[in-house]
């Protein structure tokens, strides 16, 4: 049962996480899941949006975007079109919400971290690669804040670790970390965001063709939880490196 | 273990589906889940978007919007702000994708159905009420198309039935069909779209506070499947009425 | 001389005004002039726009919009197109200006009332139905403000009552309250906004086909003044109800 | 009873109409009503908008705009703000609708005339000056079309002449052609568009302060009709010049 | 070697500068270079943009725009299209930057001057005509500020004079102040902004067809410097007038 | 006379050009001038914009953008702001115009190449790095077109080679290839685009502080011509590699 790139159904693509990819950002990562490459930066600013001022709590938000030729056919720039598309909006919100699930706002203090995830090359799974890379950029930004005394000593704004992976059913077989060609053919497509201790932060499953049964959902969740555990190790290794 | 409005955790709010709420639209429904009221219209046009022309296949799409004072505090109109917000984009996409899961494009022929879901009054669960009502409006539009010979005799563009419900964990208790006040306090929030035969079309779970364990996910899915079965009966009754 | 729906030229369509149509808004009305149905809400907020701060005076403004399928053919959403059309702008301005003619800004104090008029179903005369319903929603909002002590005791922010009606010349005959089919055929089209004591707030007459003579203008004004008087009674009955 | 600039209540400001103010446009006029100066151009193109193709009928439309410093205080450019304001929309629509009232679409053939009215200096009455000047630019463009055989021989696309003037009640006195300072103080403000034979094309009256009685409306209409007759003579003289 | 309009290659078109063209603006000029006519206004406001507050320094900025029918074929309004085009942006920036080169921010104090350059009729060289006229409008605005004590006595916010001209190589011949027809045929096109003492503020040369050699660049600069010296005299005469 | 990074005034920063940086684009390059890093892709599509159809000639255009955190302080995304800033417009136009100067449209045939230049990290000179990299991406795209028979055998759409560099006067000293810190302090700033045979395609000089004399302009042009010659060698080496 071999896949288009020779992987087993349970196998991730080669995942690399390169830190320090920007000289300006407080945290920055180039993450790749096979040919999917996402550049993630974490930008720290003192202060919070107006609606949060005086709360003593911080804020984390994210923006996702694809470079025009990150895909096989060039797409129009959203800046040129003058508006952000629904898919971009949806993924930006997903990334921000996921990261906030592992943030202790009180410990962060009235500081804001903006995560930018720009897809340099797309081959399926850009949103899950983005979350996986964004967590590492965020972790570096938090360390930077600790070093620069923006957060109080002995507080830890990160309440957990976070990674994400896509799973799907292709030709009836549940598979981990779909490449673009597999994604297009998938009957069911799911993105799962987990903490390092195996709990769920987001579960988004979609029937692309046929509606799917509960046992298929379960099989996909099993695969995803295992995949996230593996990604957690890769993140830890990168942060230790 | 009683809820703010006296329901049991497994209980839906009173659900009503009034058909024929517009004299213009080919299908139209006012759906209410308690105090949440959504006006759904289905508009049929011959022809399909350009990228689909000549395929022999139809198209279904949806747009969701909230009236400015459907909520407790008046919100700005997106038309006045000049752009659609991320949440609106996300829900419009969810509704359209869900409905397309029960459409046989070939049987629909080169016709387009646009579903508009406008929230007149919001009290939690607007997107799931919208999907539940939209399905009925779509069913009426399909009947209209059959009567007007826009689809071939003996073909059935609808390949299944569809309803949706929100579930969540509030104060540690899994609950069905959250009202706004419950939704705000929920630790985990999930929207589930099911076909009438109990299969999944969309599963979207989000940790609002703490990440959640697999067993909680399972409890929520159990509640949602039961809720959708009940909604399916209400839809059938409305369509038979 | 009977009209398409059997009315006499001097006859209004059946007019209904249902108050309390929203659980959130300080004033809310579903108004119908025959098949034209407009949902009007009045939203109160303390404070005024920046340019009016410190004046001790309040502000009233309005926004008008049509649901996409309120008309016979579905129209694009202005939020999706990213801009508001000229007709929408024009009518929103007309409604706001008309309502402000019966407001005593000093008595209102530094409070703002925003009136939203959303057309659920259109069959001619949406702007005049909107003004007629909006006045009732505004009156309810003012009562709410008095009950909640937002305006001083013994002051009355409303300096008069207000209703509006369309008139036009169809096949040479001046007619009151045109339905859509009549409106399309009208040679001259006029919208008149009156106070309850029969004075004019707005008079907008347009030659759709031929320019019109002074005596026709006079005949139309006579019809409109009588129509507004009738609407005034209906509004009073609704507010007394 | 003398006015701020020494005029009688029944007197127009000095009105000048200079033709041929652009070397590019098929018709062009600099019109001034006292210190109000509007540059009007008429641009002819063969063909009509898509929705009118094949009808054999032409189209006339107009756009109005104010230069940023045409007013006492500089206003933001609408191009920079990225959207057109309600007032601009409303006046553009009024100008186009008024001009179309004196156009015979059949005689115009499938040609389009776009009228641009750009206010170079504003001192009240810009919309009525614009209509008065635009008519002359349109007349020149029609002559150009006849000379260039864009319309058939012996056909006359203009079915009448057109001018416009503002009237209002200031300190209880009905006055013709209000300057800005008078306009600001007016209790009632009215814009009237007439054909050369004294019929009405548009009548737009607004209570700025108090609602107004029928006799005041009549007095204003009398003034406006006389003013338009005078403007008609000035237009004829300009076109004869 | 005569040009389309009979000029020698070294000759400017007739240049006129009429001051006081607006009753509202603090400085205003109608500048013409042959058939190119640009209306320039300078608007003074006390205070500076937020990012400059408290600096004790002033600000000068500019906006350029073409009326829709200033050109041979009518162009869409940027306000209607909802966005500013690249060319407009580029020229607005050029004008503002050029004017700021002769402004002493300290002497200007915390005041802002906005220069609006609206092209009434275009025949090549609109941006250079705009800069040449804008300088005169700015000079008048500065005088106005001195008279109204907005700048301190004995300070001079203008640190020099400024004019601009286009040059280009047409049919192999370097020419001064290109008319539109020449501009279209030019192989190389250059816009040069000089101070009155012959120094450069902006040099922008573009190969429209073939790349150009250093000696051609030099020949064009020689022409431009001479042209600007001549413009400087015309400006001085206008300001003395 | 050493610079902040130890270079001599005549010295470029280390320049690297990595080809094949995208698996999707027909040409792609990561170019770096010191810490300035720009990702350039060339996307080929058959056909040309509508206004060029049937001409037998091709088209080349470019879009430039900065990632939000490519700079020291995070900037807002233009897609989120809903409009493109003036600087972005200006640089996109410069890149496109420059590349078109070395394109033989006839030889290109009716094909379009879009060049995207996305700044990953900025440290001065992003537009000149972008042009230098874009040329190499374009050359690779042209080779791809030749291999895929999109252009006719034995035709060469590239009529020359192209590179660009910034020069400026810092503390009175003319310097080549300014880093950000130098650029900020420069009195005069110039961007020069040259062909490989030393001719000029664009010369854009700006007085940031004081207007500049002719001899300074000459000194800067000498530096720029030498810098471009060096860049030409680096490009050739990269293309040969």
C-alpha cells in the first residue's frame, strides 16, 4: 500500500524546522513538510489592542498568506484585488485561535505577539505546517520577551506545546499528512491541532465527496494524534538545537 | 442538572421551520432555534459560473450575514465597512460546502442555486440553524426546478438530507444546542453537520479554554448525532406540511 | 377605475405595524405595505459622534439595505461587492434626514439612535414603508430611553410624528402607494414625508417619462397628504396597542 | 429686504456659461452661478453599456465631484478614501436622471454620453449649476454627434431643454438661488429642475429645520419656475454665441 | 529642425501662471504649459499628522489627479474604481517630495500645507507643470501664513525656489518640454526638478524604447537645466505680478 | 574611509543569486545583497492582456511586495489594509518598466511573464536587488519557454541583460549599494538600472536633504555604472552555474 511519494499511510513527509530565518523578527522559522514551505515570524510589540487595554492580559494573533506563485498556477495577490479571500481569512483565524489555546494571557502581560505565516511553496498541508512552525516562532519570541524583561521573571506565557497535521481518506485508505495531489483526491479531509500531551485544540473534518462514518473519523483521529506526537518531538529537537 | 432555560443537556431548544416566507424566492424558510432566527432563501438561476460552463454540472453556494442589530450590541454593517469579516467568510463557506455534500451536480444540470442566510435575531447557534433551514429552502428550490423542468424528469439533485447542531462543554457538562449565554461560557465548542442517515459532513471542534481529551470529543459527537436525528425529523415534518 | 390589485387610486395597500420584533433592539418593528416588508430596529447608544461631542445634543442616523432576494431577481450583496450603491446611499440619507426633522436634539441629550431598515420583501414603496416603520421604532426607543433615564424627566425628544408614502401618475391617473408593477409603469413618481399635522418634511418628485405640469404635482401632493394622515392613524393605533 | 450680496429675493446671481473649455471633450462648459464654478464635459462614445446592447437605444449618465479645496475647508478626496460618499452618489444620480428626461434614446442610437461635472469652486447651488451647465455641454455633444454622423440625419436626440435652480426659505423669506451662507441658514431647501417649457423634471424639497406648509412649497415653486425660465434664456444665448 | 508645433528643440511651450484662481485656498494657481492646464491649490491647516506632533516641525504633502476627460479618451474616475492607480500615486509622491526639498520644516512650525494638483486638460508634461504651479501656490500660502502669524516673524519656510520640466529624445533629437504627441514617440523620457540656483531635486530618466548612453543623459540634463532657469523667471514674474 | 560594515565606498555588499528556488515557477531566484533578501519568481502564461490581443506581441509585468516583518518594525499587510501603498505601486512599476526595456515583444510572441518580487528581509536596496534577481528569473523563464516551444526557434526574446544598484551620498561621500542605515542618512539617493553594455534604463535621483549639484550626480552615475558591471558578472556566473 504505497503512496505517490513512497510513504506508508502512517508516515509524515520529511519535516524540517529552521530557526532564526529573519534578522528582524523576535522569533522566525522556515518550516517545511516535504515541498510545502512556510516562513513564520513572530513580532512582539508592547501594548495590546484597544479593547484589551487595562486588562493586564496579552494578545496573540496570526495572519496567513500565500505568495502568488507558491502554487502551481499563479494566483492574484489579495493586496491587488483589494480584499482578503475567505480561505485566507479562515486559515488566519484558525492559526491565531490555535496558538491562543497554549497562551496564558496573564503571564504574557500587556504585550502582543503577531505571527505571520507566508507560504513560499505549497504542496498540501500549508495550514498545518504553518501552525507547527508558528508555535516554534512563538516559543522563540516568548524566550526573547523573557530575556528582555517584557514578561515577569518566573512566569511562563506558554501553557503547552502545539502542532498540527492533516489527515484524510484517499482511495478508501486513511492517510497522514497529505501532499497536494493526495489532498485533491481525498474523500474526507481533516486538520487536527494537538497539544504535546495529546489533547485536541482544533478538529476540523470535511466530507469532500461522500459523508463519512464515525469509524472513519476515529481512524483519522488516531492517525492525527500519532502524527502530532511525532511533530512534537521534531519541534522539541529544533528548539533544543 | 438544569440549564439556564430549563432544558436538559440533551435537549434542543424549540425548533420551528416556516416555509414560503418570501414571495420571490424559489425556496424560503424562517428557521428558529429558540431565540435564534435565520431567514433562508434559495435563488435559482439557469447557468453556472464561468469556470464550470460546459461541464453539464450545477453549482450551489451560500452567503451568510447578520443584520446589524441581530445581536445584543449593534454591529457595523459589512457593506458600510467595505469588507466582509473573517467570521462571515468562514460561515458562508461552511454552509455552501455542507449543502454541496448532498447535491448531485450532474442531476442538478447547469443550474445554480444561491442560498442566502440572514440572521434576524441571534442567540447562539446561528450557523447551525442556518444550515438546517437552508437545507429546507434548498429542497423547496429543487422541487421548484423539477416542476419548472429545469432538471430532467426522474432525476434527484438531492442525494441526502442535512442538518446541523452545536454542542459544547459548559461547566464540565456536554450540552446540545448552546444558547448564546452558554456558548460564551463553553470550554469546548463544536459544530456538527450530519446527513439524515447519521454520517458526518462537517465536524468542527474548538478548544475555547482548555484543550480537550478524546473522550470529551466522543461525548460531544454522541450528543450531536442524536440532535441532528431529531432535526431531521423536524425538517421532514416541515417539508411534508 | 380599478388598479391591478383592485384598489381605488386613493387607497393604501393593507398596512400592518408589528412592534417588538427583536428581543435585542430598544425599538423594533416589522412594517408591511402590502407585500413590501421592512424590518426596522432602533439602537440606542450613549454618546454621540466625535464632531458632536460636548454640544449637549443627540444624533439620529439611519441605514437602509435590501436583502439579496427581497426582489424578484437576486441582487448582489453590497458587502460582497465591497461598496454601497448610490440608491442605498440616497435612501439611507433620506430616512435619517426625515427622522431628524421630528427630533429635538437638546431633549435627546448626548445619545445616539441608529435606525436600521432592512427590506425583507420588496414590492414598491420600500423607502416610504421604511420611514413609516422607522418612526414607530424610534418612538419605542425614545420611550425606552425615558424609562431608563437616558433623557431627562419631562422632556420629549420627539417633536412630532412622521410617516411617508409614494404617489405617482400611472396611465394618466394619480395614484397612492404604488406597488412595484405600478411603479415601473409610472410616468411620474413622488415620495412624500409628512408630519402628523400635515406639514412636509420631504417632497421628492421625479419625471420618469415625460416632464410633468404643476397641476399634476398638486394632485399628487393632495393624494400624499391624505395617505400620510391615514398612516398617522395606523401608527398611533400600533403605538397604543 | 436685501440679501447678503445685495440681491432681491427673486434675483439670480450673475450666471455665465463659457463653452469650449476643453480641447478634448465633445462638449464642455465652465458654468458659474456667482462664485460657484463647475466644469462640465460631455464625452461621447459609440456603443452602450452591456445591459442595453441591441436595443437600438442610447444612454446618458453623469458623475459629479468636488475638487478637495473647492470648499472653504479642504475635504478628503474620495479616491483616496476609496469610496464615494452618499452626497456625491445622490447628486450624480440626480444629474443623470434629469438629463435623461430630455433625451430621446431612440434618436440617440446606440451611443453613450457621459457628463462629468467637477466643482472647481463651491458657494452653494453646485448641483443646480451643474445641471444647467451639463445641459449645454450635452447640447454641444449632440451637435458634434450630428456633425460626425453618429446620429441619423434629421433626428433630434434632445427632446427639450433643461435648467435647474435652488430655492429656499431664509429668515422666513422665500429666496432664489441661495449662496452658501444663505443655504446654511435656510429653514427649507429645494432644488427644482425644469424644462424650457416650464414643466418639472425633479422637485426635491427638504425641511432643514421646521417642517413646511403647502403655501410655502407653492411660493418656492413659483420662484423656481421663474428662475429656470431666466436660466433657459441664458443657455440659449450661450448656445447661440 | 522644427517640431510639431513649430518650436525649436530648446524651446518651452507658452507658459502662463495665473494666481488667485480660488477664493477659498490660501494659495491657488492655474498653470498652463501649452495645452496642459493644471489647477493647483495650497491648503494650510494648523497642526501636523500624528507621527510628527510635538516635533516643532511642519509638513507639506501633495495629491495629483486627472479629471476624467482631461485626456483625449475619457478615463474612469479613481473614486469610482475605489482605488488610486500606480501612476497617480507615483506623481503625487514626486510632487510632495520635490516641494519638501525647498521647505525648512522648523521655520514652517507645526503647520501642514496640502497641495492639490488637478489636471483640467492634459497635453504632456502634466507632472512638471504641476510642480511648477504648485511651487507658486505654496509660495502664496507661505505668504498667507506670514500675514496671519502662523509662522514666526522673520522666518522663511521656503529655502529655495523650484520648477520642473520634461525632456526627451524624439527621433534622435533631445527636446525640451514634450507635448503629448512627442512624448508618445520619445525614445527616452526624463523629468527634472531643479531649484532656482540650478541644483537638482529630482532626476528621473526612463528608456522608453532603447537604453540610452551617458552622453544622451548629459544632453538632456543640459536642456532641462536651461528650461528650469526659464521657468524660474516666469515664476518670479508671476509672484511679482 | 570605512563604512559601517567595513566596505569601501566603491564596494558592493556580498551578492548571491540562487536559482531554482521554487518548484512551481518557470524561473525563480533568491537574491541577496548583504542582508537584503528578495524572492523573485517568473510565471509564464500563454496569451496577453486584452488590450494587446492580436498584436502578435507579448507582455512582461511585475509586482513587488514586502513581507510584514521583512523590516525592523512590522508593517501592516496591504491585503489587510485593502489597498496598495504608493511606494509599492512605484516600485512595481519601476521593475516592470525596467524588464520590458530588455524584452523584444515580437520575439516573445503572445505570451505573458509576470515577475513577483517578495522581500523576505530588508536592509536597504530592495528595489535594486529585486530588479537584479528578477532579470535572472526572467532569463530562466525565457529558456523554459524556448524549451517548451512557446517562442519560435532561433528567436531571442531577451534583447539585453539588466541589473540595478543604489548609490548615494552619505556624509558627503558618494557610496555604492547603501545598506538601510546608510540610506537613512543619505543626502542624495539614486537608483540606477543599466544594461550589461553599460547603457541606462532608469536613472532616479532624489535629494533627500539638500538639492545636489551636477558634479555629484556625475560621481554617483560613475559608481552606479561600475556596480552594475560587477552585478552583470555575478548574474552571468549564476546563469552559467
